[in-house]
């Protein structure tokens, strides 16, 4: 079953497309990181997935074939928006009661137990909680509905490192215990590799790179070699990013299966950080297509 | 100073995982290495429980699939086994080296070789480099004679078709 599936999805605001030609299919059970620069279309895509924004063209469905935003879908999907919407003047206990009354299925014992575990003072007003505690409260209220899919828009923005760790730990332990799927958008590139196992990279409303992180890493290689040989090598494979130095050049290349390393060149696996940054720096690079694999060269070892 | 324990439940496993994000080693392999290391040094004994999936995930804030991948890897190596509904337990035991023996070896290293090396004027990095290179030589000489595995598997890996 797919947690999220889109086909030719497009959203237009006036003259400009916030999301265009977006075709995705993500199996359930993943923790998906949605990454892109400001204005890349991340929030619009997430809003489509919960029915807050209507698609201009194409289709989007969640948890198999449930139409995004339909009653059946909303009963099983939880969404926490960027600004953690809570009633600031209520106490924590009152906020939990409101959430319990507004939602058809709400696990009150679960919510109170979690909040106690998180050391969130029940009598304090929501507005007086720290940013991390507010994020944890919003998340707990979302998780208390025992959803099958949790969608989080920038859950880590505005949080300090400790709160970031605790919030992600809360989401991930729910993923471990109940096998729920998680989709979250983020600017924090450095922690992705630990937390997520599926990556969706967006630029200017289009998908730039998507797939399980293992596979993405395996299909990219950093080649370092002499600068005067760079043009020849660059014509033989799809280059994502070029780093120039005196006499030497470093290429991040994408390939389908194995790479024949050109003689005189060194190959090493990229880290997820450098890979994501390389794509973000050049939004015109689309990693899903293009001429792939280095042409066979006479000498040199084979990678993978 | 007193150490305040926030944990409501008593930890069941003697093992605590930690991650080094700068090591460049994939996260699941770091977990694998730490279990192997703990078994080798006798911190983890036959029958000891490994941290539960949700506890590892919550304490390190990492992807559950990563932990499962590490445990699957260790299971295939025959080092650990899962008991349904109970958890994951150590099947292997360290080869002959007991804690007392380890302590004696360590003492000989500290009071003997390390002291001599420091007296000869080697700094910490020099000592580490010399030890690493000597260990490499030693390993190469060993592997010429026999390839002795350092961990005794409790049972043959499944594909070898051991006795049940």
C-alpha cells in the first residue's frame, strides 16, 4: 500500500505554479523527508495531501486509494501545520480536552500519559510553554488519534537542539511501535540521514530527486581527478555538481548501476549532506533522468 | 552530585548505543560494530537482552528501519536472536577471554608497553599510530596461518543448515 501517491499533480496560484507535474509513489512504513529551498512548494504539496489546498490538475491520494482530504482519509491522517496551531490561552489540560472533543477518535489516556512522560506541566497555559513543549503538545494531540500517516510541516524549525531531538524521538518511536508512516518537511539537512529513510527533494515546484535514501546514495559517486580531463569525463556521465580546485576537479555524478572509474580518477561515496546540498545549489539539475553511467573505459576498477 | 533517573522503567539491557555523526560510518554499521565490540569485550554476555527497538529509536532519535537493519545483520551473523514477544538476545559468547583476563592484559599494556613508549618520547598520536601499524602486521601474519574468528557463534548461520 502506498502512503502517498500523486500523478501529474499541479497547483497554480494565479499565474504561477506552486507545484507542477508531480508524480510520486511512496510505500507505507517510511519516514519521508521532504526537502527544498523556501518557496519550493513543500507546504503546498503537504496541504494537498490533507485537502487544505485543491489540486489544479492531476490526482493525489493517501493510504492506498483514499482521495486526499476525504472523510475516510482525514480519519486516518494527522497533520501538524508549520505554526503548531494551539489555543494559547488554554491550559494544557484544557487543550487536551478540546482536542478530545473535536476529534471522533481520541485516545485520552495515551495523550495524558505521553504528556506526563514528556514533563509538560498540565496546569500551565499553552502560550507559556517553551517552543519545544508546544511542538511536543501539538504532536501528541495529533498522535493521540492513532493515525496511519502523520504529516508534519517543518516540525523542527524554531526548535533548539534538545527539543529537535525530543520531538523527532517522539515521532520515530511512534513509527517504531505502531508502524505509522511519517512525512515531514525540513530545512535541517544535517540530521536527515539519521531520521529519514526516504527522500523527496523539490525545487521550484518540481520534484528533483526522490527515492529510498540507501538507493539514492548508492547511485551517486564523487569522482576526483585531473582538471584537464574533466570535460571528457563530464560528457560521459550525468554530472550533478562540480567543485573546482587548482589542477584538480571533483564531480558528483549520478549513475544507474556500476561506474567504471576513469584511469587516474578516484571514486568515493558521497555523504547525504553533500548530496542534498549539491542538488539544492543547482535547482535545474534533475536527478531522475539524463544520460547515465560512465561509458566503459579501458582501465580502472569497477565500483559496486 | 546525585544522578537523577528520569526513566520510569528499569533498563533491561546492559548496552547503551551512541552515534558518531562525523565518523562517516553508516548508522546501522555503527550499531553493529558496538554490539560486536561489547560481545568481544564481555560487556554483553550470552543471554543478555539488546535494547528494544523503541528504546533505541527514542534515545538516539533515529529511524526504526536503521535499527532493524542492524539487528537483522547481527542475526544473520548468528550473534543475536529474536524471541517473539520478548525481545532480542545475545547468542554468541566471547572466545575464552574473561573479564579478569582482560583486566590483566590491560594492566600489562598500561604498566609495561605504554609506559616504555611514553618514556621513549612518543606522544599519544605516535603511540596510536605505532600500535595500529603493529596490529596490522600482527593480523596479516595471523591470517596467513589461520583465519580464526574472534567470536564464537552460538550456532551456524541458517544457510549452513546447523542442528536445531
